[in-house]
C-alpha cells in the first residue's frame, strides 16, 4: 500500500486500518493478547476487582467536527471514560475503541484522532486492547470502553455519602458549558477556556490519592452538571444536600465573561456539564488531609456544601436565600 | 410517569430509560455494582483471565429495521459478541450496551430490543452491567461490549494452528449470506434460513467443551466468511491450509436454493459472513474425541481441510482442482 495514495480510508481497508492502529499501541505486561484475536486477554492484579465503563460520542450530538479537531477529539473520546474509572477511585488499565467512519474521511483525520487517543491513553497508563471499525453512512460515531481495577476496600461508589459530610469539588466549574455556549452562539472562545470543553483532563491522580487514603465517602465525575451529579450521589446514598453558590469554584475568565455574580454564571456553574471534575463527599474531620492530598496532586479542591439527612438538593444564593429556577443537567431524549 | 402516554422516548427521558432497563436485569453474585454508578464493579474468578470484545452495529450497514425486528436485533446485538468469547474458549460473563436512538423511536422498539438482548444474555449466563444511551440524529447505532473469563491454559487463540492439523467447522456455512442475498434482491427468505442471518446462535457450549478438553489448537468465529476467517488463523499461526469445497457443511435448504454444486454455492459458503459458526484446528489423533464432544453439545462438526506448513489458503474443487475467482470476506471501507 503506497500511503501517499491513501488519502481516504477506502484504499486502505478495514484490516489495514486495524493493523495501522495496532502498530502504534505500546505493549503492556498485563495484556496477554491485544488487538487481533476474537477477544483480548488481560490479567487482573490478584485481589483487585474489575471496573468497567463505556461512553458513546456521536457527531453533531456530542461533538462537531467544525469545533473539535481530530487530535483533541481522540483525547476526549478516552478522557470521558477514564474520568469514570477515576470517579470510582480506580486505576485505569485497558481500553476498547469502536469507530464508525464515513469511507471518504481523510486518513489524516484517523491518524490525528488515534494520536490524540493514544497520547491520552499513555498519559494514564491505559493500553488499547481491541475495538471495532466500520463504515458509516452518516457521520462519525465513537464508542469507547474502559476497564480499570482496584482493591475492593478502596473503591468509592456513589452510595456512601453520609449526613453532615462535606461536599467537595475539584478544579473549577462551568468552563466547559460556557465554552459550548459561546460556540453555539457563534462567538469564539479563547484557548484556556475552550480546552476545558475540547480537551478535559480526567482527575485520575487526585481520585486515586483520595481513594487510597480512604478520604472520600462517595464520588462521581461532573459530566451532567454539579447539581445533577451530586443529585446522583444524594439519591444513591439516600441523603440530600445544600450547595452554597457563593462557594462554587469559578475560573477568573469564567467570572469575567459571565459578569459574576449573576444568574447566568450560577446556572452555568451548577448545571453545565462536561467539566469532568470530581464531586466527592467526605467527613468533616478530614478537611486538612483532603486539601493536603489534593495539593500533592496539583489539583485545587473546594468545599461547596454539606450533605443533609433529608432528601433533595438545595442551592443557597450568595445571601443565603434558596436559589430557584434552575435548569436540570443534560438529559438525552428530553 | 404514566407509561400509557410514553409511546416514544421523549417523555421518558434518559435516566428513566436507564432505570427501566436496569429493573429488568437479574442480579448475579459476580456483579458487585451494576448499572447506575460511574463504572461497574465485578469480581473475576480467582486464577482466571479477563476476555473482552466489542462490536458496533449500524443501521443500514449491519442491519435494516425493515428486515430485523427489534426483538431479534436485540438478540443478535449480544450474540455477535458472545460468539467472540466462545471463539476464545471463554465463559461469557458481563455485557455493556450503548445505544444511540432517534428520540421519536417508539418505546415498544426499545422494550422489544431489550427483551431480545436480555433473553440471549440469560441463555448465556451474561449479566448486563452498564452502558450508555443517547439520542441519535440518524438511525440506530448499537455498541456492545462483552467480557468473559477463562483459566490461562484453556484459552484458545488464533495463533495455535500447526501443520497437519485438521480444519473443522461447526454447523453449516453460507445460510446467513444466502438469506442476505435473497433479501437484498427483494426475494423473501423462509424462517429457518432467515433466522441464521437475523438470530444467529453463538456456539458457546461446544467451544467451551473443546477448550476444556484441550482439543482445539486455534479457534475463530466465522463472521467474515470461512475463507477469510481461517485466513486469520493461518496468518497468526504462521501456516497455510487447504480447504476441500466438497466437504463444506451445507444445509439442505441452502443446497436446493443455490443449485448445489455450483459456483455460487461455493462462493456463498466460502466467503459469506455472519454464520457465527466456529472454525477450529485440531490434531488428527483427536478426531473421535472432537465428534463425541460436539455430539454431547448437540452441534455438528465437519472436517473441511488440513493445515499446511506453507502460507496461503487453497480451496479444492469437487474434482480436486484449485478453486479460483473467490470473493474476499466482508471488509469495511472497500
């Protein structure tokens, strides 16, 4: 195959494409059989449990090719799944990647996409072990599956929050939603803000550190908005919570562009999805340990509220009155 | 939610749809945390390795809603992946299912699809542990991931075929391809033939029996056509093979409809995909054991050729001359 002639996938074909991808995957001792057999064979660490999560990204639903260059799209395709393993306190290990691609898509698109995917994999010690490739008649569809592992006692579920626990969040909120809002309104978004939407960083190291230190009672990643995502913790833990909008961590650029404090800034920070920060709960006696643990990982953490023993999530305005008229987090089909 | 009003997905919404699916999943002792957290948590059997495979099915590429009713589509969505675990000699265990669905699709479609998926899961002791649901702007896309397990010594890869091994295949070949050909040409296909295309049976029990008895040196499932799929075994084993077209197992209905023997019958049997039978290789001294093993599982097995120590796969005509002008197996993008 003369690659100079292969400007699209058609002359390359499915099996050559798979070989092309497989050749770029670094081997790992845990992978007994990787890409190329009916199924991948991997060895779990003795005593650990398997963690598994999957995400599907659809063109013009989850991403637009006009906004997402293939390299960052590749990174994000894996980042959203790695974030799920992080949110369990797990160690990311192996990924499967299925892509449906129009036959006339430039080969450069695939190469750049895979470069991004495999770079983020490498940054998180994840090995690609399999997947599927097929021709699509309507846009690019990406389905990624990630597997991780962790000792049973260190796994952090959504169901462990207890009344009077603090509610914490890493990083800043609302940046991805603000970027999306700017793009959707035809405005441009500058790079540090835009990268929060296009190239989110899964919070693996701080999640692992919190899990290994036994500091988090419940944890989730913020993909649907902090309000909806803490709501999942509250529901599964059989508790409620109060979130103080004055304490939401916001970036300087977010504050300046949304004229903080304002209703729109609160809404974006509370209900905007795709920040891929971690929301977790922890006992009040562990505050100093949590800050020290996050500092070691170079990640900011902020207490934004308190778990209650009655159900429902309340948001308090800057002046302490209840915040109303909130949008829900993102929900497909509605 | 009054379900009588929920004729499409829109009033139900994403989270209610997930709950609706989760409520139908039978629990399993190996599943510590199933649907509803950031990642599923499962416990592997001590000493076993993890087997993982994934398949994507696109509307109008892999299936047409006019041909595939949602119930059998649900079954097939899992069957094609279970077949991959079988082909490794593995025990199927857990599945992830991602679906992208137009918002206006009838809720009955999803219910029937899930009924089929979960029935085939139950038949194979597979538990659904997670997935993703999203709204699609163009047709139904299904991405299934299956995990299985097996002891290291019992796993059967594609790479173990040895010169002079017999080449075997389960069941009959070409039925699915003939069904597809009939449908594509506007003809009808009667049910026993049509079910080979729409509702294939993964050969789990015979695959496991062969693996546990140490009888198969290499194995693959026939999804791209026996010629292409044995070709994968040959390539990964560093061998070749001769396949006798006179020995290909064909169903009576296949023979009558393709006017066997004919070029078209040989081509469909050799290059037609989606039969999801098993092709495996085994030492010549094990012939009786293999037949007995397959008989116990109620599956026919047929010797169709011999592994050679030189590369390339040759097909012999009924009269022993080489068969030429073969189509390749299915290959996306070309």
